């Protein structure tokens, strides 16, 4: 006996229930190339997945789309994961997508170029927005992984060139699905908590394009652009380029290059100052010798008056030169209450790990030294590691 006829809506509803109850089609991953991509004003995305033989309609809800780490584009080969469902009114079925992953370096390159063109069109890369680095920074911030080699290299190089700058390290994720959000949040927090920073180094060591991808995400680019602190982007190796490099105020080929770029060499500046002092002394000595010869050859009284005027003029010039030298002299920082800490052997102490309770230490101030004994020591809190 034949079954009685069904209504169209009944047939579509029955097919929908079958699809929803199927264990495979309820959570299936499909590989294909994106075509007919459309971003709806509602925030949802509609597209077709295709291979050489077939096509599959896809629906990507706005709630899931916010978790996507790159912008979709026609021609991308992706793996879409979700469930098959029937649109009863239209009698069509589609893949309701929950997650999308890119397949291959070529597709990452497509996503990279698409975001780069978008941000470039907005003017975010424009030179007029680039902030200059100060010649003599007092405080430098580093946003990177606290466990990576990059942070140690940066600190080592900065301290080898400049023993007056303070360094603050703010740890964050630099790899993985949550890294971009963490980097963006870290940039915002550092700007809020440490507005006195003169320079901010953002980066990590080398890696594959997938590993460096957090620095290619839009949320990171916009946080860099909004930073009031000048940012040096130092991601990967010399041949690696990220969106962060284009939007940052300066790009360094490596974290090591960023360290060199961020501070002047105070030891070289000291030598330059000494050369200036020697030159001034020699110049004054020659002038005095010349004036002495003039006194012997001419009327002493007139020359005496002339010499007094000349001496006053030279004293004024000398004072001006001295003030300029004092402004350039790195040692003048000790006038503001800073000191140099050394152990009993005269070795510079700049890390808490170099000191233990009971150690004898020396503190050099602008007018003398203090001989001290360490009673206790304290580490910084886990949220922030500070190197002074």
C-alpha cells in the first residue's frame, strides 16, 4: 500500500531531521576553494565551497566569524567545519560553518595581502603618523614572550651599550590562536600603566609564517597604530615581514637590531665628551700663549684692559661650552639621585640575582661611596618583570 502524499514542507522538515541526527553530517569538515564570497550587512557571511566536480553552499554566522584570525577571500583553499542543515522554506541545504582554517602558505599570503591593502587604503601605514625615537631614552618597554631567547638578547645588548636606561618587560603570548588578542591587550595596558616609557619594542624570534601570524592580525595592527608610545616592530628574521612592521613607527630586521636601534652608546658618548674637554683645554692654552706674546710686544696697560675683556668673553664661552657638555654628559644623571651599585670586586650590579643577603656592596653617589650590607632582597611580582 502506497503512503499518502506529503506536503513539501513535511518532506523538507523530514530531510532536515535526518541531517541533524546523522553523526557524521552533524560535525563534518569539508575542504574546498571559496567562491561567491559575500559579507552581509547583518554580519553573516555566505559563500560556496567548490572542488573540480561539485559545489556546496556555506553559511558562516557572525557569532563564529568574530573568532576568525584572517579575512576570507575568493580563491582561498580552506577547511570548513560545521554541520549540514536544510533551509526548509527554500528547499536547499548548506554547511553551517563554525570554524575555518586555511590550507597552505599560499592562502596565508592571500590573507596577508588583503589586510595589507585594506590598512594601506586607510592610511595607517602613512609616514605622517610615524613617531620619532628619542635620542636618549630613560625607559624602554619590551612586549614579548618572557621565556623566549629574544627578550634576553634585547636586554643583553641594551645593557652592553647603555647602563643608564631602565627596562620593563611585559610578557605576552606570541604564538597560537589567542596570541593576537594578548598582544593587542598588552600594548593597550602598557600605554595605560607606563605612559612614561620612551620606546616600546614589540616582537619575537624567528618562525614559520603560521607561527608569526599573530603579528599579521588586524587587532594587533590597530593597537600599534593607537599607541602613544613609539613602537619598534622586531618580528622574526631579516626576510620576515609582518603587518606589524608596516604600521609600527620603526621596523627592525631582528630583535637584536631593535635593541641597537633603541639606545645610544653611552660609553662612546663619554669618549666624545672627553675629546671635547681636551680640545677646549688645548684651545684655551694656545690663546693664553698668544695673549702673553701680545703683552710682551705692546703696551701692557692697554693690553691688560683688552685681555680682561677677552678673558671675560672667553670665560662666558667656556661656561656655555661647559653647560653644553654637562647636558650631554651621561654622568649628570647621578645629580638626579641615581647611583652605581657594585660588588666588593668592583663588578657592576644590575640584577637582583647577583645579590644575596649578607653580601657586601658599594653604592657610588655623586659625592662619594657607601659600603652596605644586604639584609633582604625581594623579587618583582609575576605580572611585571622590571630590570633597573
